[in-house]
C-alpha cells in the first residue's frame, strides 16, 4: 500500500498535475490505478481561470478535471489587510515596517488585483491570507488534511508521501512553496524511524534563454534564484519560515518558526527546458507531460508487480541523500538533496492505436446518427440538409401519413378527438353528426306532432341543437371552449409526430431517418402546415358561398311550406315532400356552418402546431449540433493519432507502422456490419437514458444527455467494439495483432545486429538525458572538507520476455547497457526494474546528490538576481524577491571566489578597522609591526591572529581565507548592534570609518594622492556605509 498526495502550485504545477492525471487515466481508464496505489490531488493557484480551465483535461473524451474539494483558490486579498496587519499576525510576521512602507508606495494595484504578479512576496501573502481563517474549509491546510484523511481511510495506511510541483519563475508557485512545505511539516512531521511523510519536490528552474519574452515582468529568472536560495537554506537549516497561520509560541508569544532542527524535504527534482544533450523541450505540453511520466514511473509503476517496478538506485538516493556541501569556512551551507532526471519511454503505442481506432469508430457513429449516408468503400459520409428529403413532400401530403400524424383534417377540425376522453367517445364526424341529428329530430316531430306542427317543431329542435346541443355546448361555444385546449392539442400532435420520427431514428433500419433527415422532414411538415392554413382560408370562402345557397334553400322550403293547401295535402302529400326538402336544407346549412367554425378553429390549431413543430425542430437541431460538435472533436483527435512522419515526442519513442494502422482503420470504417451495429448500440444507450417512462423526444434526449455524457456513451461503445474488431483481426491473422504486443518482440525484429542494439541503447540514453545542463567549471571544483560526488545513474525498466528467443534478446539488450553506460548494473536491486506493461520499456537518466551551483542555469539566474538588487530599486526588489526580509543574508549558492571575497572584504575590513576588530600590533620579540585579527574566546579571553602588514595585504589575506573573512563578517555584524545603536554612536563610527580612509588607506595605498581613483572608490564606499549601516535613525 502506498498513499501519494500530488500538490500543484501555480500554473506550472497545475500543468504537471493535469498531465499526471491524464497519464493515470490513459493507463487504467480510471483516476484510480488500484494495485495498492492510492492517489489524491490538491491544486493551488491565484488564477481562477486556470483553476477552472477544463481544456486539455480530457483523455478519450473523459474529463479528468479535479473536483472543487481538491482546489484552493488563493486569489484576492483586501487592501485593508495591510492597513490592519496587527489583526493578521501570520502576515505581520513576515512584513516588517520597511516592507509595508515599500508595499504602500509601489505595490497597491498588484495587491488589489489579488494575484502573484511574478512577485514571490505577494504569492506568500496570498497564501497567508488564505490560511488566516482556520475555519474556512477551503483554506490550504484543511484541504490537505481532508485529502490525507481520504487517502488514509481508503488504504488503511497512515503514511502519505507528498509530491509538490511548482515553477520557480512566477509569484504564486515560487512564492508559496516554502510555506506549503512548512505547513505540511507542521501537520505531518517526518518520521525518521519509519520514513513516513516524505516530501518530494518537482520544481521548474527558469530557462537561461527565455522562450516567451512576454512572460517576464522583470522578475522571472531572478525569482528562480531567490526561491532556490531559500529552498537550499531550508534544507541546510539556515531558514526556518514563520508559521503564516499566525500561531504563536506559548512561551515567547511570538509567531513561531517552523522546521527548526527538523527534516524539510527528502528530495528536490530540478528540471528546465534544455536537457544535458542540448535538446530543447516544449514548455507548454511536452515538458509537463515528461515530468508527469517520470512521476508516474516513481509513484505508480514502482509499486506494480509487487514492487518489482521500483527504480532501486534512484530510490536509494532519495532516501539516503548526500549531506550538505561545506563552504570554505567549513559551514554546511549548500544542500545536496537536489536531483535531476530525464526519461524516455520506448513503446509499441497500444494506447494511441486504440484511441485512433476508437476515434475513427466514433467518426462513423456520429455520421451515421446525424447523416446516415453509407458509401461503399468509404463508410458513412456527410451531406447538407438540401441533399436530403427526396420524396418527403409526397409522403407528408399522403392522407395515410397525415392520419398517423393526427394531421388529417378530421383531427385538425376536431371532427375526431385529438385526445380521447369519456366525453369524446360519443363524437362523430361533422357530416354524420348533422345527418343523424336532422334525421333524428325529423323522425321525432313526425311521430309526435301533427303535420302542421312539423316545420315549427323541427326548426325549434335543430336550431336549439346548433346553438346549445352540439357536443353539449352548441357549435360556437364548443369551439370557443376548445380554443382553451389548443396548446395542449398542438403539443399532443407534436408528441405523436416526434415519437413516430424518433422511433424511425432509433430503429436504425433501411427505412429509418437520420437526424438531418428528421430535421428536413419536420421543416417540410411545418411548411405544409403553413400552406394548409391558406387552403383552409380558401375552403372557408367556398363554404361561405355554399352557406348562402343552403340559406336560400331553407327560405324556399319555408315559403313552400307556408303555401301548402292542407285540404289537397291529403291527396298530394306535399307537406312530407316539402318537409324532406327543408330537413335536407337545414342539414346542409348547419353542416356547412359547423365546418366553417371547425376550419376557423383548424387555422388557429395549425398555427399553434407550427409553433410546436418549430420547438421540435429546435430540439432536433440542438441534438444534431451536439453530435456535430462531437464529430468535430473526434475528427481532430483521430487526426492527431498514428500520424505518418509525426513530430517525435519529447519523451516517447514509438515503435510501430502507422500506415498499417491507418489501413486497418479504413478496413473497419468501411465494414457496414461493424459500423451500423456500433451506431445502433450507441442509439440504444442514449435512448435508455430517457428511461422506460420518459417521453421519447429529441429535446428530452438533448436535455438528458449533455455533450460530455453523449461523448462518453459514444466513446465507451466505440472502445468496446473497436477492441473486439482488433481481437478478431488478430485471431484471423496473427500478423495483424494490434494489442497485447510485447515491445521486446518488436525490438527483436528491428534490432537484429549487435551494432543496431548498441546504437539503440545510445539513442535511448541520449534521449533520456537529465532535463538540466551542468556547468563543468563548477562540477570540477574541489572544495576542501567535502567528500562524495554527484551520482549519475541510468535506470531501465524492461518487461518480461514471453519466449526463450525474446529472453535471449533481452539479455543482449542489457549487455549493451552494461557496455555503453558506465556503472550500469542489471540487477533488480540497482539499475533494472520490471515494467508491468509488456508494450513498453522505460529509460530514466538521473543525477543525485549535487549542490545547486552545479547547474548551468544558476549563473544566469544569479546574474539577473544581482542586477535587480544593484538597481536603484534594489531595496524594493529584494523585498519582493524573497518571502521575508532576512536579518542576515542567506548562504550563497556559489562558493565565493577570491575576486568576490576581495570586493566584499573591502567594506568589512573598513568597518573592522573602525571597530578595532583588526588593529595594529607588534611582536614583542622581533619588534615587527602588523595588523592582527581579533579572535573572540569566552573562556580565555580574546586572542589576536596575525593578518598582514598593511590594509592592502589584509584584503588579500581575507580574500584567500574564507574562514577569516567569515570571522570578520560575524564580528562586524555583532559590533554594529553594540557600537552603532544610537545616532550619537553612529556619528562616532562615521568618523572612525572616515579616519580609516584618510589615515590608513590614503597614505598606504594612494601615496596621499586624494585624486587617486583608488582613494575616490574607497571614499564612495565609506559614503555608502554612512547611508546604510551607519545611517541615522
């Protein structure tokens, strides 16, 4: 079991964390690698945009973005905090009065913006502000604590290894790394006996030649030096950061210091953008991915196969790192817990091949779902909406089709019910209704009344039915009432139409419709409804003309009835004939009157149906656009995989034939059975999301499946089916095996001579050279009192061989490493490990146990740092470059040269003469006069060591003896606190320094020539001392 918490600080740390998450998911199709490895993450940044950015966080369509509980937003700080520092003891502990004055004058806008702004001090302030509220669950300590608890609970193991990733050029990561280490150590002290709670750093050292000049706001490279100086000081015990939470020591009631006499970090991996072989690495993607791959090998792969994946020598250097390097005075000032690394992964790219096939399957699926245009020898293609719809108009106008869509006139005019209910069961179509009613009423009056009363009684009954009896309300009132239901009816018709079309899409058969075809069909259907409104209006006009004719027939019958001679009627039966004519006229009149009302209603209903069809079309288009977006994405992704003549990756050497993969992909894409079945399965899974009781509409499908979900369904199904196809190909032809390929078998065929094997080994090692460059001038220096050197190593992870012939090749390969890599030992407890993945081998080059001065970049970083400190804004620059204003300078990362010491010694020696730390003495035996250096001794009293005869010689002596120089420096610092505290004391000391210049330097070094340039330089140096160390309060 092993628990690992990966912490990303700032933009660079976030990129490495992102690539690590992707690497894990790429290998295991899960964020959890299992196999006894438990991972959690914390991402800290002052940029909300970077924290919430999801671009680049996907693997095969799956997002590996972090959850909100794994993110810490340190953006923003109220400007009033600086005005009320007393209320924020954590922040006050590293901002003194002078710091605050400088901030007030120069940094207001940056503080208000609440970003690191490439100022390390600001980055620390933002973190301190975040930690000031201990109850806030989003503060860093709480987020880390919660992540640790999750790991411990999941694994049952108390130990957690912390991996902190950061760039050292900016403000956020570089400014917060010191305190992140300190806060972790506060909660989880390193346990020496069990080696529990180790901290590993992965830090980017700013490049020597900036890749992106616009990234530099003036502090980019200098920040790197300041940060590394502080990390070095933490490791060697010269810097114990204050607790920026503001927690105080119970005895002193001062904000306490952390990591005093305590282990800070176990290993700090340094990397930059140019490797030892001079190869430049891509800062935006390639380098973060390579760092993540190295972390993956040391965190995940190392714990596979029962720990046989562990890179033993590298782990040993982490756990038993070299002690600090001594400077010339014997002080242990330069940590050697720094390591470099580089990695190359030689693989048969099974994951990439799988992704290529999956994305090509997804292309075919998206095209089938959207366009459904099969082309023999090509696969599913694309077409415009104008190219679909042949025959749709005839189908739409077909009476049978209108009937199934409930768009027949009988539905639109409510001749038949659109929605069945108990009240609609007695409905008849309009013609039948009036024919039956007139016949019924005529029969009634003829059976119950005398002939003379037929006409009047029938008229009363039939008029009453039109006015009040038709469908219980009368014609006009009935349609007025139904207008209140018109939206419901339109929605019902839309549901009927959409269900039919939806089912035609989901059927996937020969007569099915694509999404594009359905969109076109619905558009034509909407147009047809619009055209029918005009038709209805014309028909209403025709019916109104007919109504006049029927009204005249009614009047004619009425006149004829009134002219009947009732005496003759017994013989002629004229009343019966006239009554029959009247009944027919009334039937025609009311049938037409009702149809006019029905068609007026139908126009309104058609208008509402047009609105509903528009809504349906929007749902179809939304789902179509979602599929098209997915199609665009998978086309792009497929285009980046298995490319012929692709640019070589920074860390991966691929061994395969991409043309062969592309040919196989085309074979699968043009297999109708494969692709139609794949699309059908995807459709079924999408529709299943609606549930058995869910309404099957495109709008609901779109609402229930967002793009990420739809992409997930498509890629999951395509992954399964593409893998099945590749397995079938391998069964039918072993030469077409695409998955489960052992890299050793591939290499065995390619590297068939000793010369090829040797060349391959050299190229692998060269490709994996450490991502830093070393300065031979520094690595060649011999500094007295130091033992042990930087340890270079090459670690190789090979899979097991699967046959005797492959085992023999494996041994030849290891022999070549032994012969070409000095010190390589092919044993599992040294330089060889077992790769759990048969399709890859990994080569890691590393250097362990070196001081930072070895690195070539350090010269440039120090130069930029020194320039900022020497500028007119030097005081401000020093403050923003460092996390605190140090009372005593931190140890230099470089050994002082004689020239450097000479320049520093001038200032110190002038003060030493003034304070009588160096004074003139005389040998009582020989009478020789010389200057001697005071050596404090608390037991026997101060003693004096002979230094030199004059000031110039004293300078030369100090520049050659770092121990004596340090002794002078320490005593000067002590005397300044004693003899230069008050303004009176400072005035006295200014006179003493002036006397050294006038009475010692002028006569002995300048022949009493006040115009001598040397004298003028010393006088200017004295003035500088007056304005700094001896400046009045």
